[in-house]
């Protein structure tokens, strides 16, 4: 059975975080390890980190990941922004390590006109630096919707980033259903669903998917716009999510909701998904 969960806020403290996770029925949680909209942040206190680990161990949460800051851009041609971004992602991964979290998810970023090829070389360089500095964490590249000049919306982008790395065994993919759909990859019918994951398997390798973000899309297929919607309320529709939670290839994967709702909404979504799962 996949581990279902949601992106939860840590603003009320780690106690509240895990209380909420249990109340909602989360086996997986995603958090920000710092304020995702500012560059400078206070470090996590050691006591706070040990409280996180303790609370987590007592909860039903089996999997946790950090989502990196929204500010960073590892694809930018601007050296100043690039260096700041590398430092910020490394900081996110060091925070994750402190909390005992192995996985950090990042959006590759935007090439700002320099082109895919240069952008891809740029982020591959960034990943080399980061994985050298942090030997504990896994880095998960999130599939993006293709807004503006962003990288990561075509499966080929991910393949090309991975192929540039000396060693890609700590680099994986977070497959966001809303983003990939907006980028043009259909999963609405059984046929399209199989086609899309076959394609991913041929281009990147299905084993590289380590995490799912399960979101419906407020925008149609191929619009390259990133707006999340509740499951079944958007253009993807509920059938895709029914297939996903029953896909034997992903039976042990964490699946995180990032829908624009509160705890009651998350609880309802997880209950619905659980009702879809055919017990084997
Ligand atoms: Zn994301
Ligand atoms: Zn996402």
C-alpha cells in the first residue's frame, strides 16, 4: 500500500505537526525546513531537532521529506543567484539531515533565456557540489509544469541532468501529477496512463521515481500552468488517482497531497484514496 499523506505546516511546532498528521491519517508528510520565501533563516536548534525525531517516532508517519525553498534557481545563468541557490539547497539538506529526513525535493529552476542545454549543465554542476557537501541526503528533482523558461517539465530534461552526473545514485524524481499533466503528459485513461509511465520508464527509468505529489490540475492538459486542485475536481479527474494508488510499481511509494485546503480537506482526500485501494 502506498504511504499517503500531505504537505503540512510546521508553524505551530513539531508537536502540532505530528498530532495533525495522525489526525488526518498521514503515513507520509512533507514540510518546509525553513521559511520557503526568504533567504536568511535561523538554524534549527539541536533540542528542536531531537524533539522532531521523538514526535515522529511516536506518530504513524513512516516517511517524511523536505521541500526546498521556492526562491532557489539552480538553472540560472546569473552567478550570484546560482551561488545563493546552491547554498540554500545545501542548507535545506543539512536541516533535513538534522531532522533525520533523507529526502529533499527541489524544483530545478528557470534558465531565464540561456536555453535548456546550458541550464541543464548548470544544475548538474550544482548537484555535484551539493552531494559532495552532504553525504546523507537524497535529492529529488520535481517534475515541473513548464511555466516560463523552467526546466524539468520534459522527461528528457531529467534524463539529461542525470546523465551529466558522475554518480546519480542519490538523485531521484518526485513525480507531481498536476505539473506533468500541465506539461502535456496525460494519465486520465488507462491507456494514456500506461503510455505516460512507459514513456517515463524508457526515458528516465521508472525506478527513479521515489515520491509522488498527488494533485489534480486547475488547468487543461499541456497548458504549462501550475495550479493545484482537489482530487477529482480538476482536469485530471479521479480515475487517474485510483489507478495510481493501485499501481503495483508504486505500492510502497509515499504520495503527498499539495491541494489548497485545510486538515479536514486532507483527511477527506486520504479517506477517499484509501477507499480506492484494493487490498491484496
Ligand atoms: Zn514542489
Ligand atoms: Zn509538487
